[in-house]
C-alpha cells in the first residue's frame, strides 16, 4: 500500500502543480471574462430559472437537476474537506477555495450548457447526456468519450464514494465506544445497506429523496453556523485578517507548494464544488428546459451554494471558535471541537448527524452519475442484471471505504478527480463557442421580455445535427 501510495502522490504532485492549477484558474478566468462575469450579472436570473416547472410532471425539473448535482457537490467535502484544507493548508486555504468557486462558476455554466445542447432523448420522453456525449458529438471522438466515462465511473464509484464513507467514519473517532478494529466496519455496513435500499428503489426515488433532503440538510447546517458566528462576531475581523494574510504569504506558498494553502484550497475546493471536472453536466442534461442556457445558470448557482455558502459556513464556524487549525485535528475532529465551544456536548453528535446526511446524499448523487456513464460506455441502457451487479459492487466499495486511512482515501480521490478535469477542461475550452452563442441567444430573448426558446440553428449548427434540439 505504501508503494502504491507513493506512486499516486508522485502523479498528483505533477498533475496539480502546475498542470491543473494553470488549467483551472486560466480557463475559469477566461470563461468569466468571455461571459461578462456571468456569475454576478446573471445571479438573479439563475434564481428565477431554478424555480421554473417543466411542462409535464414526468419530466425532470431544473430544481430536481440542481438537487441531484448539489447532492453530489454538497457532501462530506463541505465539512471534512474544509477542515482538512484548514488543518493541513492553513487559514489561507479558504480564500483559494473561494477563488476556485467564483471563477469556476463560469466553467460550470459552460459545461452544463454544452451538456444541454448535446443531450439525447431517452425512450420515455426525457433526456440524458454529459461530457462523454458532447465529446463524442462535437469533438467526434468516441474513444475520448469512453476514456472520460471510465474516469468518471472510477472517480465517483470508487474514489469519492470510498472517501465519503471514510469521512463519515472519522466523525466517530472522538466517541468512547469507538474501536478502530470494529467500529468502521459497523458504520460501513449500515451505510452500505441504507444506500442499497435506496438504489434498488430506482432513479425516481433518488430524485425525490434528494429533492427533499438536500435543502433541509443545508439550511440546518448553515443556520447553526450563522448562530455560532453571531455569538463570536467580535472575533470575525481577526478571522478575515488571518485568512487574507495567509492566502498572500507567497514565500510560504512557493517554499512548499505541495502543502501550501494554495494547493489545499484548490484541491479541496475542486473536490467540494466539482466545477469544471464534468460531473454536474450529467445531471444538467436530464433537466427539461426551453433553452440550454437555463440549466447552465442553474448549475452555476449550485457552485455558489456549495462553496460560497456551505463551505464558508463550515470555515467560519471553525475559525470563529478561536481554536486554531492543527494537523492533529485534521478532518471531522476539528469541526467537532470547534462546534463544541457553542453546543457543548451536542457539538460532536451534530457534526456526526450532519456528516451522515451529507455522506448519504453524496453517495446517491455520485451513483446517479455513474449509471449515466456506464450507459454511455455500453452504448445503451444497462440491463436489470448489469445494473444490479454494478449497484452491488458500489455498495461493497462503500463498505470497504469506511475502513480506509485518510491519506490513502484522499490521494486516490485527488488522482481520479484530476484525470476527469484534465479531459473535461480542454474539451469545454474547445467547444466554448457553442455555449457562449447560446448565452447571447438567451440574453437577446430575455431583453425582449420573452421566455427563451432554442433550436440548433440559433447557434449556427445545422438543422438535424442535434438529437434533442433539432
């Protein structure tokens, strides 16, 4: 395991520094400028669009697609990921997480708009799609589409699901009943069984469950964070000073890039909001909307909810407590110790409960993406038998993930996530003109006071070139 871990860490060192740092920041900034700072100009429009209802109750609404993508984005990374970034990277990591989210919102718009443009009809009148589909249709490369789909399956079915299970387990280490030889397996078993029950209920149950649970989960967590921040409001100026002071300590950053606030902020920010890595477009393509740009705006909103709202809530909750980030508290223990200064003995159970909900919705959202990409690899929908096999394997991975060590779990997740980004970011850069043309077309109709409608000819594509839009 140590030999394999060293190899993965070596690859990650090259993959993130400098390749993904440059790609993420440069492409995100390029899209931000190209869309005229869409994250700011169209924020209110995104709030309006997300509440639109589809023409039929059988169709997936923008809100449901948002909840599926948010179920994956808003997960254990918002608690344990933020804690890990602070404990290992320092105060400045939260600034770099903010930056990745702000400019990543534009990348999220582009990739999800492309997923809508190139989505395909299913046999039930709905739609499906994602990066694998727009890579094949627009870049004319099925092989690259398959490579992306395989990387997504490995990332979400293995890397992220193992990590989510581990992150939940880490919140139990502070309890007296915790036994490292037994407790992780019990937690993994319970989580695996509950996930299996939901999975074997079908996709509609996934949509209904996440649509209900995600908003409640997020609101309660943010509310508790706000109350704690208000209680410690006098310390908040010091918190902001420490964040910005550490974020721009370039001597420390370049003196040890791998362990710097910049590196941890980018890694954990990307793990949390997933902007640009090609996951959310799988949910975006399922939404029934009158114009592709609508779902691009909705997924842009999801990034803001994830990082600027929930990740910030976790960071301020921890830092306002006055307890300094420490590698010894890496993960759930730091959040639990910080919250205990406000909730007393209830601090630890609250974090455990929150992580239980976050982990479960993460697992469900992740497997929604996995099934979509397994369908792409096979070329048609999975048979009931094949679906059952993959779901059983996914449940086994969740069970095993609960007993993994932190360093191994994070290293595998970082590697697989990086491979996805390395394929998707250049792809959306190459196809940006279609997404930007869709945005201009959408804006023109909104200025005329119309509900935007779309067809392939509106962005210069030949009639009949798109499966869904004609």
